[in-house]
C-alpha cells in the first residue's frame, strides 16, 4: 500500500511540475494572442486599401530541408518572393523532408485543404504525385520545378518550370577557361594538359546539358581544354562526391566542377589546392582559396510570376523557362583570390551577348559528335517509357535547349569529353 | 566485521500487477513530457505546450490526417508482425527492409510489365502472390544457411537488405522516365491497373483491413497453434526443442518463410495500395523501426497496434512541428528520442526492483 501511495505522490509531483511549467507558458501565450490581434487589425485595413495578395496562400514542398544546398536554394527563393510581394508569414507554408512517394501527394492535398492557392514542389521525383493532387484539386495551381509532364498532360492547373541554367554554366565555364589559361601562362602545365574534371550525379539530360555547356564555355576561351566526367549515381552523397573529385584530381585534372548537391567536391578541391567552380550557390566560406564562381537558379522570379498570374487571373504556361533576363540564372560574386584576372569582365561581355541573342551555348559550329558537326537531332521531349525521339531540336545552327519544354533534353555526348563511368 | 555492501541492489521482480505496470508507464510518459518540455524551452525558447499541441495536430488535425495516421500504422504494423515470429524464435531477422523492398519491386514490375495482359483484379492477385513469394525467398536464404551451416543470421539478413536496395536501384535506373532521371514515377497513373481500389471512398481502407486481419491471424498463430508453440520452444532452448522431438531446422526455415512473406505483403501494400511506384527508399526504414515496435510490445500483436501508433504519432508530430513552427525536424527527433528513452527505460522498473540492502535483511 505504501508503494502505491509513493507512486501516486510521484505522479502528483509530476503534475505539479507540469502545472508550474505551464503557468509562465500561459502568460507567454497571452501577449502572443494580443500580438496576433494587432497583426490582424492592420491586415484588414490593408484589405480595404486593396492588397491584391490578401487572399493568396502559397505552399512549397521540399525533398530535404535547408541543410541541402539544393533545397536551401528553393527555400531562399521562396522567402525572397514572400518579401518582394509582402506576404505575411501565415500566407506561406514550407513542408520539408517530403519524400518522393505517396507522402508528397498527401502533403500537396493537405496544402490544398489548408487553403493554398498555389503549391510548388522542388524535386524531380515529386512530379507524378503532385500531378495526382492536381487532378483532385482543379482550383489550386500546382507548379513543379524540373519536371517534364505538364506539356503532355495538358491540365489547366499543372505546370513545369526550369531555367536556362546551361547559360549560367557556360558563363561559369568562361571563368574556368580563364583560370586554365592563367595556369598555362604561369607554366604550371602544358596547354594540351588542360583537363577539367567534373563530378556528375546521373547520366541524365540535366547533368549532360550542364557539363557540356560548362565545357563549351571553358573551351571558348581555352581551346585546348578537355574534360573527364565521373558519375556518382546519387544527387547527394558527400563521401562519394569527395572520392570522385579526388580521383579526378589524381587523374591529372587541373580544375574541378560538379553537379551534385553536397560539399564533397568543393572541400576535396580545397584540400588539394585545385580550383573549383561550384553550383547552387557560393562555397567561398568553406573554400576561400579555391572557389572561383558558382552558377545557380534563382526561383524567386518564377514564384512571383505564378503568384501574380493567380492574383490577376492570368493563365500560367505549361512550361516556363527562366533566363538571365528574368533574373532566374545568376552567378555569384567572383572570388578574386582564386579567379583569373579579367574574369568578371569576360562574364559580363558574355551576359550581354546572351541578352542580345547573338550567343548560343550549343551553336553547332562549336562542337562535334563523333568527329562530325551536328545537323539534326531528334530529342525525346514528350518523355515516354520507350524514350521515343519526337522533336527536331537543331534548327538555325544551334541546339535549342529548354525551348520545347522547360526541363533540359540535351543528352548528346560531344567530342572532347570523356565519361569515366557509365553505370548510372 | 561486517562486509560492506552497496546501499541498493537490483532484483528481478515477480510478475507485476497489470495496472501497476501501466501506472509506471504513464508516469514515465509524464516525466518524458516534462523533460522534453524543459529541453525544448531551453533550446528554442518556445512554449512546450504549443509543441505538444502541434505534435498532436500532426496526427489528428482532420479526417485526412487520421486516415494517414491509420495507413502509417498499418504498414509499420505489418512489418512488425512479420518480424515477430522470427524474434520469438530468437532468430534476429533485421532484413525486413530488404524483404519488403523486394516484395514491392515484384509488385511494381508486374504493374509495369503486365498492364493490359489481364484484368486488374487478376493482376493484383498475381502481384500479391509474387510479392509474398519474393519476400519469402529473401527470408528463406538466410534461414537455410543458418539451419544447415549455422551462419550468423543477423549479419546475413542485414546484408540481404543491401542486395535488395541495389537491385531496386538498378531497375529504377533502367525503367526511369525520362531516360537517366532515376525515377519511375507513378505506374499506370491513367489506367490505375494493379492499384488496390478505394473501399467506401477510402483508398487506404483495404490496407488497414488487411493488416488488421493479419494481426489477428498472427496472434492466433503464435498463441494457439502448434507452430507457434514450436517456434517459442526453439527460441527458449534449441536443446529442449530437440529433446521433445521438434525438428529445429524445419521450424527455423518455416518461420522465416512466414516472416519474409509477410514483409513481402507489406511491400505489396506499399506499392499497390499507396505509392504505386518503387524506389530504393519505398520502405523508408520501416524494416528497422519494426524491430523496436515488436520489442516494445513484447511480441504481442495487439500491443503492437499501440506501439506502432506511438512511433507513427511521434514521426508525424515531428513533421508537423517542422512545418508549423519553423523548427528543424532534427529538433523533433530529439523530443522523440527523449520520449522513447523514458518509455524503454520504464520497462526496467517494471521488470526489476531496486531494494535497500539493509532493509531487506531486517525484514528477513
């Protein structure tokens, strides 16, 4: 009996503790509610002043959280959109760590239940699950980054978006080529040894398009440059990317760039003292001696475009490709400690040429395939399980990347680039 | 001179009253809430009550959430039920992840390759049999090696997981659309052939009902069948089992076929009932979480409903806290860790008692 009493006493003490913990909490809560009211009051008066965004609620579904450079880039763009349009915190919802499974459908449906008017998702594998939700909620706009299905599904409320990041890669390639030239001029290696190493995730069009444009940018200033590509078979594999970069460096690569989301390759370069051109954002903090420049997609212009379209009742195209002009393709600041002299000026000149439409990354006179110039290429733009080629994309002397749909479809293996492994 | 003895010593309890054991568990949960409340206040300066409310919302916000909760419990429970017969036999099957994944792969393959070859109901039947067979084979291989050559089943089943993951990665790569993307996407999205149909408008209801039925069957199997008796004897002592004429090898192999087949069933439910696609992350660690669910419930299938509810509730709560309060999911994992620590820790006080050494002698 004593024991039971003791147990009961212990339980009472626990409750007392909870109650004590609860009291300051409830006083905390009181000002919060008044603060809410205070927030609500100006909001309603603003509505009288016709705030066009008052009824907007926007959701974002992310594969990982801000610890992944890829997702962080989307989250930052989302917050930039929020600030630019003046949306309140309760008008945006960010769902992180949503896997590419039925959970993505449930997350999208929950956002629609919550009253979101627009739902974005950031990962390629989210697409078919988001599409599933789009069919169920016709009044909500679903916008999927990097996907390929919108232009063939033809739903009014399902859209794809990407950016002409191959132009950004080309610009970053110019910085790489100039660095190679500088090292050749300094006598560090012979011109024909100017080998670039590239760590890629998969043998996927987005990656092939990325490393090819980077290579063409580099070769436009350093004609003797060649490239070796090592694939990791994963979008995020810190150890694997580090290992791949180290392998490339040991194979004699003089400069490294990567298309994968971890810090593996940049840190391997910093350790080895090999210059690195990064992706998704600046890595200068971790690699002050070797980071040259990084290209990235800024998603804020697309978010703003979509929200404005919804507010104004305009239709959103099935495919939207951001560009340098829309502010979607950005380069970080050039790290003058590592970059060659005049890099910024050369990049600026190329940006002007892109804007004027006089420069095309995949101009057919700049590359060959099996020794011959490319005059025709049928791409699998309307993706299907058999990979049937369906669209002629080489017109007017250049390969029209990201024009027939937003997601890249340049999957040509050009001369001068050696892929070291093909397993992925 | 008296020998110096420690002030306290630990002694095994005799069976504790049912209600006392539960009282201890409830007190443990209360302590856990207080400690995690303190931790969350000190680390983030947020009101712990608000965190708990948000965690609650993660499971019970609305009807959709409750269905999702039930679906999450069903799949985790299915894998937990699958590993339980093996555990009772003291066969440490930590290969549930791979057994479920390979079952899921077979289901997905049938959906992809047999679309249009047969009516949907027949395809579902083929998928079900194929998945359970594949899971059973994945369980059978380590069982045969253990029974015939005495290999270590823990390592063997663990390694079989990686083989399954690599096989699935391979097929997701070669069947990816578009080429090279490494994602198959939802299979038969338009025709919905091979999808488990919605029952009374609820698409997860079949999953839930199937797992409920399996729960009852496993309960009866373990408690009342000859098989169930044999496998628990093998678990207690192989020599005893041999002495009373049980064919130990046969029991090991038979039980692992059952364990693997049920994992395959879980893979089938995941592919045909919810995801309608496959990738190497489809089972999402449930094969390992199930070990905890099964142990916490002391291998009782009905208690497993509660323990899997607890785990799924905590997982969903963690996600909700991340979304609503802007706290990283890792923070919620800390809270989950504290709660599970207390819950597992309190089992110690249920099974053992701490006695003052002196007093015990007085009472003698």
